[in-house]
């Protein structure tokens, strides 16, 4: 992106040669999400990302959308062994038996949390009293430690603190654009 001959700077991790990645960085990453369907999509994708690059998973996002019924958490929660086996043979997604099983388990826990709090969004945002936190250059925090611990206690899988931190960044609970990035927040607007 350029503005009047001046190149716009983005976070260093953003691969400028991948238009999908640039679009994700510019319009999604770090934008606060309050919609449960979007939160489930990002949670599912982040758990599949564990141990891989986000760019790899992002490039497979549409295949994941197709394979996981549009990221419908209720449908995913009902997947039987035949559906799980079919997913293991889907070359468009990350084919990992444990992560596929975790997607089903996590969908069930996601639904249960939504019932308890009124929505998964209400649960997630209660950790910060609805505020966006601004920080950069980290891979975990006391917040991600707390959310991870609680999700694990409830039975979710592949939700270690680093994965949860990436999820919190993706859905805008933590705004972590690097200081040089055109999307960086220069002044705290969280009311603290």
C-alpha cells in the first residue's frame, strides 16, 4: 500500500508477497471481534496453526471453511468418527488426527461456555472488562496464561498460552501491531 508516493509500513511478520496475508493484516488482525461465529472460526484456525506458520493455515482458510461446514460450531460439535476420518483425507486442510478431534471437543466446550455466559464473546471479553489491550513484541502474557488455563480446565485442547495469545491478537482483544506499522495505536484508547 502506498500513499502519495510514500510506502506504508506494516508489521514485519506480514509477507508482502502474499496478497491474502496483506489483506488479513490490514483488515482483520487486531480488529475486535464480538461475533461468536467469527470467534469460533479464529479459534479453530489458531488451534490448527499450533506448530505451523499462520500463513500456511491462512492460505488453507477457504478449504477449512468448506471442510468444517462454514465453521458452524454446532455442526462441528456433532461430527462423528466417519466425518473425522473424512477430514483426515482432505488434502486442502491440515490433516492431523489429534487436531481434528480437538476441533470437535473444542466446539462442544465453546457451545457450553456460550450457554454459561450468554455468548462466547461475553466470556472472552470479561477477562479484560471489555477493553482492548495494546502491546507488541510478545508471544504470551498473564492474560493468555489465564485464558489458556481456564479453557484447558473446561476441556479444550491445543489451547496453550502461545496459541491463546495468537488468538487474542487475531480477534483484537490484544492489539499488537508493531510501532512502525501504519495500524499501530500511538495513544492508548482503552480508557486506562
